[in-house]
C-alpha cells in the first residue's frame, strides 16, 4: 500500500496496468487477506491480479477459495 505505483502485465497483453490506483485497501486480519478494488470506465484489476503482484498466484492452484463479500455502486 505504501508504493506509489505497482505496474502489472497480464498474460497475452502488451500493455501494463498500474494496480496501485485501483487498490483502495489491502490488509490481513485473522489469516484472511482482504482487499478493496476500484472499478470504473478506465483500467480495471481483479483479485487474481493483486495476488499475482503479491507473488501469491499459486493459491488458486492450491484450492484456496476466493470470495467476493461486497459490491458497492456509487453514482
């Protein structure tokens, strides 16, 4: 969260996406990784992008569940 930028490159894409402005919150509480991502009309990122940036992309292969708990829409 302290980084000013976090460029990521998705497989089979030529351009990079800066993950940092899309990541509003990232914390670990009681062994649970929690994240809040911003979505909009521009670039977007998903939870697997965050896990890859953290070096945790193997969690999906290990069967660790990923669960969306809230969706907020602001107008």
